[in-house]
């Protein structure tokens, strides 16, 4: 089954404790992206990757890191989480970077930073 | 920069009522336009899309027409069901000449009551 998976689905952590949210897709997609969803703000892009070893900042990259060492995986790293990073996070992928391509979303990771 | 404006929610309708969710956009060039739907506890999934002016996207009884003259992409359904209860996001992509930067609206929550 074609899908985007994220782990963990739920995470409660404390300020400053490094964490990684994994994202994997099995559709051989070139383009992957991370978003955060906050009430009243919709989805905001954190980072994106157009292919292996090619990543760039989105609209809200502060406090986050990413890597793209393999085509299927695109982990999101929070080196020192803070309470303002409490949010619902989504990973997404699409076949290529063309504008008319559909994005496929993972199920989301709900992160709480205390 | 690009922006998407959606009507405020929540929208509450009785089953079989007519649905309209307004979406207007600001973008340079000729973006592709999308409606995504998010069911409770899930990630977003594509509902429909349109890639050029006057195109009509349709799926599952939902329709939206790309109106360049009014910069709008309103979502409509003739008869809603309880199972349509979800959050609906309008989005645009590719106003910058093909690059897939996706801009989302803030989402409109729809609740359909029996």
C-alpha cells in the first residue's frame, strides 16, 4: 500500500531534550516536506527536500533540522525543543517538484513540549 | 507573497444541505489550486484540484472551479452527508513558475448533523 508513515504518533517531552520524528514514504517520491499545524494558522512549511541531499528552509525553520540521506526517509530533528514547538506535525511527499503534483500526507505526530 | 483566504468556520449544516466554502487567493503567475480534506485524527488527503483557469475539479460530489478573474476556488457540494464532517483546506502551488511551494489556507471545519 502506497503510504507515508510517521513515528511516533504522539510524543510528550521536556524542554531541551533532543528528539527525532521519522518520516518514510514507499512511493519513490522525489519531493518531501514537513509542516506544522496550529489552530488558526493552518499548515506552515518547516523544511522541504527536492531530492537526496537537497534540503531547504520553508516558512518556519527556526529550531528544526532535517536530513535526506535516502530517498524514502526525511527525519525532522528538534535539537533543543521548546514549548512553542508544541504542535501537530505532518510529513508529506509528492512525485516531483511540479506545481500540479498532489502531496501525500502522513497521519501526523502530535508533540507536546513541557 | 502568495496567500490563501478561506471563510471562517466552523460551518454547521444539516444532512442534505447545500455546501459552499469560499476560497480566494493572491498569487503571481498561474498557480495550481487544490482542496484537501482532513478527517478527524488523520492527515490531509487531496479532494480535488485544478491546474488552469476555468478548469473544474470534482470528486465525491464536491466541485470547485478555478476562476482567475475573481481569484477564487470555492468548494461546493449539492447534498452533504454526516461522513463529510471534516476540516477542508484550500491551497495553491507553483505561482513561481513550477516550483512546488504550497501555500495553505487556515482550514474550514465542517460539521454535518443528521
